[in-house]
């Protein structure tokens, strides 16, 4: 943990116009790039800002994410906000626990990157071209379960490390391919490595994938108001529906749950254009033997209700049994 120059309760960095706003971030290239976007946006609003690197337990562990637990990448950042080491933090929203922490507020959810998953494979191959027995690496039980459900005969292996090291596993020939979030590759300028962007009909992304959560102390109303200028209403509605669904299923960020919500334009019978919020979701068996899917449509201002409704439909279709099976296998 970096040393603090004094508690924010003593030096109100966010309440003084000329004080530097300290933005907490993990130290990986992806994390600092994401936080750098927010730093630059804050500076563009007329406020000096700097990044503060915070080491997290997730960065120090090489264990699979499913083993080290929900929130492992975000807990240290939140503690740094709480103890005054930083004024705010930038998270990959999908890494945050679904349970709300009353100490903090998500002051902004900026425009989302493409939330889909992406394949990086040898020889420029797409999923359908990989021979049976090809070895794919992924860090996510959700991706693993959905890949197995495709019935392509692929061997799925756990994968950890930063994006560069993961990509090197393919170029070195250690793996035939990897499946990662497209957003991460886009943010570090590696879209050219993608051999296939996987459509949601084949693989639904993680809830909130591609979205950033810009978080500060709940009591720091001035900073929260400043950061609200970075908020995107459509992204917030979509992510809210996805995260409410995940919370209702009582599944963590490593669960085999996929979801994607989108604000779309529709036309009524009289030709009037209006906005709707669509949500598609699935729960998969870890071995790929079953995938339960549900969907729904609502309005952006009722994103929470839409998430609850689609979660209820998943439960009616038997999702609880698949989630219980996952829990029993982990135990």
C-alpha cells in the first residue's frame, strides 16, 4: 500500500479546487490505462489529478480467480479510499462484489467499451476452425462453461496473468488460443490480435463486462458531483440490470452467469421512437452440459425491476439447481 500524505479527513483534497485528486488503481497495464482515461477526463474538467498505484491480493496471487474470491482485486482499493490514501478509485466494474458497501458511492459509470468476449487464436483461426482437442485458456468459469456447451471438443485450461503474458501463451505455442474480454484488448491497443469477437448468441459476457466503476467516499459530495459529469445514463441502466440479476442469483463475479443489457430504440404503432432496455442472461453448468437462458425488455428507468424479472425467470427454468451444483463442486 502506498504511503499517505495525510488522511483526507484532515486534508480535504476533493473539496479544494486546486488540490490534486488522487486516483487509486491497480498497477497492471490495463488498470493504469483505464484509470488514466479517468484521470485525463478529470483534468479536462479543470481539476488536477494523479494516479496512485495500490497493490491488491489478487495481483499478488497466482491462484485461479474462482479460488481467491469475489472482490479480491477491489478490496485494497476501497480500503485506500476509506483510509484517505486516495480520494477515489477506478475499478473494472465486473470485479466489484454485488453487495453494496455503504462507505462508498459509484459516482460515475462512463461509456462502456464493447462488452463481448474475444478469441485470440493461433494462425488467425476462429472458434469453428479450431480442431477438436485444441487447448484454450481462460480465467473465467463462465467462459469455460459456455465454451464447453458449444460442443466443439476443446480442452479448456485455467489462465492467469496480465494481458501481455496471456497473449504470449498463444504466440509461444503454449496454447492454441485464449478467450478474454474484448474491452481489455481495446483499451491497451491490442484489438489487432483478436481473431474472433464472440457474439452473445454463442457466449454471453460477464455482468458489467467492459464497464468502469468510478468510486469515491459516500460523504464526499463535492467529488461525487464532479465525477457525475463522466456518467453515461445508458451504460448505468444496462449495468444496473445486469448487476441486479447477478445479485438476485446470489452469484459472485466468478460464477458461470452471463448477461448483457442494451438500451435500444423502438418504434410504436404510431411511428413514435422510444427507448427500451433489453436484457439477455444465462446460467451454465460448469461442465457445459446445460445452459439456461432468459431475456426481458423494460425501460431504462426501471433497470432494477428488469434485472429482478429476468432472474426470476432463470430460477423458474431451473437455474438454482445449476448454481447449487457449482457450490457443491467447489466444496
